[in-house]
C-alpha cells in the first residue's frame, strides 16, 4: 500500500512510537506472563467499515503471531453491536496495540460512514460525491480509500494529479483567460476552472475548458450555471462545492450537477464508535 513517501508501515511505527516511546508502563509493570486468548472488535453504532489494513498491521507490529479474523469487508454496512472481527494471540500485546489500532479503524470508518450518508442522499440522481485535499497530513491515501469505501469518488489525489485553476491562480496570472492560455502553452491536460459567478461560467465556456467548479453559489445561481454549461457548444462537466451538508446536498444533486465535492467527508467526519472487548476469562480457563 503506497502512501507517497510515507508507507503505511512507517505511519504505524510512528503512531506506536508516539503511544509507547518507552513501552507500556502500566502493562509492563504488571509483570505478567503472556496470556493467550481472543478479543472482539464490536461496533457501537451503525457504520461503514474502513481501515482493516492499519488495524491488522498495528496488531502484527506488536506481535507477528497475532491473528485477525474479519467478519466484514471494507465498504460493508455494519449494525450496532455486531462483531467486526476477532483478534487472537497474546492478549498482553493486543492490549498495548489497542488504542492505536482503534484510532485507525474508528477514524477511517467514520469517514466511510459519513460518505455513505452523503451518497445515499443523492442516490436517486446521477450526481457523484467527491472528496477534497482537506486531509490529515500523511493520512491522505487512507482517508481517500475510506471515502471510496463509503461509495464516494476521489477528486484529484494531489497537486501533481490534475489542473484546477482557483481564484489565486487567476489573480496571479492577471485574469482567467491569461491563466488558461499560460497553462495550455505548457500542457494538454484537461482544465478545471473555479467559477464564483455566472460571468466566470461564461468565460470558462468561451475558453473551452473541460470542467467548471461552481464555488459557493446559491441554488438558483447553480441551476443557471448548470443550464449554461449543458447548453454550451462544447458542454462542460459541473462540480458544486462549498457549504455542502446533508440537508442541502439532495437539492443540489437534483439541480443536475455532475459532481459535488464535500470537504467535510475527511475534515469533519465523527469517529465511528468501536470497542475492543477482551475475553480474559478464556485466557484464565486455558490455565495460562
């Protein structure tokens, strides 16, 4: 699993170092022998699963002999109180890995769950829900995968991926036309342009760009912008962005935009509530 310069293994090592710079003072000080048994990862709310790889690899980083048996796949809907997986092995090591592993699966499942809520709201339309680059540093790969697990689609992965001319690019170039002309002189890549007004949309149509990002427009302006884009000699794809929430997203989709990008999917998703329940009695019964 590639995460640019930082691999998932690097991220897990950093997270474990952060949580245990010098071991687990509490567990280590108990001075207990290894205890073998199992723990259950349990959903404490209805949710969509994401983050199985970092969860499993965090457990393995503490003890490679740890086994994780998943009862669901990423992208599956899970109901409150269902058991997501069983973790078997040395419970003392699983106890040390618990918080870091839960942080991964809770955060990522939270993104997948919120994304699924947005996708469900627009499922009667052809509009696609997109994420943004508003991700935690070093977590982009995981967070964008979580969006996909929730049924969303990934916008450009990074700045190297696609051209999006935003307001500051327009300002620094001395206007939208100049910005487009400069970029076209250097690349044949498709161009998306941020449009704040209907005049911006007209100019984007005249310049023959491929996609218009309709930023922070009210519903009436959005509707007119979509009409203009569809009626253009070379129709533009349309993407609505800004102030998107679960209450509004259905109305915007029904206007007929091709895409709605939602920063909240990654920057404001509540963590999914999950718990790891240890079967200590089982380890006692086996006489360990």
